[in-house]
């Protein structure tokens, strides 16, 4: 869908392990930053879209997480919409907030994503991810994962899935094996994604992990499930991000100097595909390109859903950055690194910036807004003027359950 909303301000906490802080504390920090960045006050907000995926499991806050966080800083009266859509929760909140402004219903809307995932009982944390598949058909899900690996000529030992690791690492491992079998992609090429994002993350003061890694170090790290080593898997984390969206009329009234326009934002759920169907990511990307009137060749930078290193490499192809099966060569030739053809995940991505799942989608928007406004310091993409955010969540029948693709312009 073509949109007509503008980003007036952004805010974000550092992502990481915040055992000493509650969900409300993280949420309000990001909101206060975004309001200050926009030069607006809480009383200016007309509606709020509040994203979270795991509070009910991790902290026990169900039903009204958005309302309690906002009331903590004196915000009430306005409509508050709580959004849960797996790892795409925050981007869904962003999409809906943009839609309401585009439709002319509001002039100033807050979109926030927040999450706490660290818990003394790791089984609680892993259960959040297990809950992002069809739990009534969990055996079928496991069979599909193992069959995918078997088709690639490998056995996928799912012992420990959901107990010692997120079940999504098994999903990503099977996707990686399939790509390796079909296109000759190597484990070292997947490792190159992690090494590249480690370099980008080292430049981001809000990233969860900031040490640089070589391809060799990534390959030598402990194995989670072949071909994934630890740095090829996004970590669990806590954090929050927020964005203030305004209408064109409000942007003019405020006299915004460097507003970022939301050119398009597409939200879709998955479907039961048949052979030859485009994936949900390909479909969303194509619709977003068409609505914005651009193509992949026009992108200056991208934040995409690298929940695993293979995910990023496969998305290069699905977003049209390179041809099918060419993702391995794309990363090896440095096209997605700062200084390359189209830098990807300059924030460090989910792999290094971190992945508090309910906050991730808006954290991507924060990074891209700062890139388009020339505020990204030593990770700035020169001449950035068009950016894309891709954020997916859940898994049903071989593909994501939901994906949001948004295009921002300077």
C-alpha cells in the first residue's frame, strides 16, 4: 500500500540483558526519546500502537501491556492498540500507524515495540519461539523441518529443539541445508554474513554485541545445529524502540527540516503455496516497490530480518538484490557491507544489534531514519536517500506467518 506518513522522531534503548529493568522502564525510555527527537509532547499524541510478543510468558503482563506502559508516563485517554504478531509485531504496529495517518484519521501517532526475553528459566524463553508455530500440529512442523533437511541429503537431529535452543534455529538450519544443496552455497558464505554484521555492530553503540569477528572465528564458534554456529544465530535480548509518525499537514505545521517519508508499507500473512508461487517476502517486496515507484536498484540501504545468517543471505535473493542462488556470491563480493553496492543491516542486524522480538521491527525503522537523515555517525551510508525495512515473524507450512516490508525516502 502506498502511504503518506512522515517520521518526526525516533527513540531506542540499548539492546541487551536488562535483568534489573522492567518492561515499562524500557518502553518509556524509548518513547521519551522519540518525543524529544520529534519536538513533541505526550499531549500531542492522538493514538498509540504498542507491540509486544512475549510479555504474557516472560513477565506475566497480559491484555494491557501498552496501556500500563503509557500510563506510567501519564499518557491516557487516547486509543491504545496492543499488537502481537510474532517477530513482526513492531513492524505491524508501524504499518498500522502509517495506515491510520494515510487514511486521514490521525495527525500524530506513536508506534512502539518492546520486549523482555531474558528469564532465569530458559525454557520459558524458548517456549515463546515454539509458540510462533502451529502448536496443535507441532509433530507435523518437526516432520516438515526434518524432511526439508532430508531432501537436501542431510539428517536434522531435532533433539534439544525448543529445550536447548529455539525451534527456529532448526527451521533456519533446514533452509540453509536446502540452499547449500540447491545452489552450492557454503557454510563459510553464511559465516561471512555474521562477520559483516559483527563489523557493522561494532560501530553501533546501541548494539547488544560489539566485538568484531572474522569468518574463521564464526566457523570456529560452538555449533548450535549444523550448519549454524552461535554467531550465525540471533541472540535473545531485552529492549524497546519507538517512532512518532505525523501526517503531511502536521509535518508542514511543525516545519520539519529533514522528515523521512514512508513511501510504502506492505503487511501480509503467509498462505499455503503451490510449486512456483512467489514467497511471502517476494510478494511483499514487489508490492512495496510498486507502491513506492522504485526498484531494488534504487535502494541505498536495508535493514532485514537476519534471525539467522542464512536468512539474510536468502533474503538478498527474495528482495531482488541479486538473482536466485546468487546470495553466496553477493556476500563474498562485499556488496552488502558498508561501502558496498547496498549496505545491509548497518545496525549490526538481529545477529549483533540483538533481537528483542517485539521491538525489532521499529528498531529497523530507527536505524534507517538515522541513515536517511545523516545521523548514523561512523556507520553512515554515503548519500542515503531510499531505504527498505523487512521484518518477518512466525512459521507455518514452510514460510513466514507474517511479513512487513516498508520503504522510506529522504
